[in-house]
């Protein structure tokens, strides 16, 4: 098993956690967008392309496949494919849930249970870019499953470790809010104050998967954002 937790590069505000011939894993900052959108802001995918172009002195365009996304205010691990060989394999691994993703979330309210599996049906409203949790299936809803456990009690917050079984729009944010535990800074889902940097305190902390080409087992952990509350989690 290959374990990675320290970054290899921090050039141009890009924190590379792991890189080989086929994949690159970066620690996304809150506020960065993974792919281009209507805002016109430079996406993380372009930053990674520039990094690869400079590092390897590549002429012309650089190939980079986007495998998955994180919400803009969320920080943590994002996997990109550097080759057309790895991309469909990684896409399939996400589809078949062969990649384990673990998140850390800070909430002010203590969940009723120290650990639990949450099952909801989420329905997205594209007009306000928000998902709503239902206890039973409704029209156009998608089943959402996650497990959480409290792993630390801070002075004013609880640190939850969350493992996703499905990947739905705003899933962790919606499901935790539905049990009365909105994530710190997440005004959209009911938290009372924003974070100073407009982030939410949700961090894609760890990913585990079998490398799509080498077949080695990868266990990759992202450093936490620089913040006094996150610092208290360690």
C-alpha cells in the first residue's frame, strides 16, 4: 500500500499530494472551482494543466481528464487523470464505488447519535442550486446514503468523519443539515454565520483505491486548511 499525506509541490497555490505517470491528486483550496463554469473564473483543471506543462516542458496542449468534482466552498482531495488510458478506468471505479472517500466536517450541534448511517432521497432545485432531503422517495429524487461518526469534541464544535456510499449533489451538506447539524459556514443549508473566507468547513480528507494501471493500493490523505478550528482537530 502506498500512503501519501505530505504534499509534493505547492507551486502557484497548487498543492500536489500525489503524482505518477497516470494520475495526479491535488488538495483543492476552498473557493477554487474544479471545472470551468458560468463565472468565468480559472478552474483548478487549468491550473493543473499549467503545472504539468511547466514541470515537463510540454509543447502544445496538455491532456487532463476530470474524474470528479468538489463543491466550490469545499476543500480537499481531487483526482485528475493524466492519460486517456486511466480516465475511463477511474470513471468506472467511481461509478462502481470502488473508490472510498472520507470527509471531515465541523458542526456546532451534536448529532443525536455518535455514529449513524443516513438514508435520504435528495431532490435538486436547479433554480437555487440546492438539494432537499426527503425521508421517502419523491418524484425526480435520488437515493443518498452516508455514514458518519463523531471523532472529536472541540470547544464549540464537533468533528465528524463522513464516508459516502453515493455521490449526490450537495449530499453531505444536505443530509447533515437534515439531522440538525449544518456544516460550519454553510449559510445555504442553515448555518447561522459564514466563514471569513466564504468556505464551508467540509474537507475531502482521504481517498483509498486501487491504482487503475499499476494496481497498487493507494491511501491518500490531504492536509487540513490553515485555520485555528481545523488546527484544533489534530
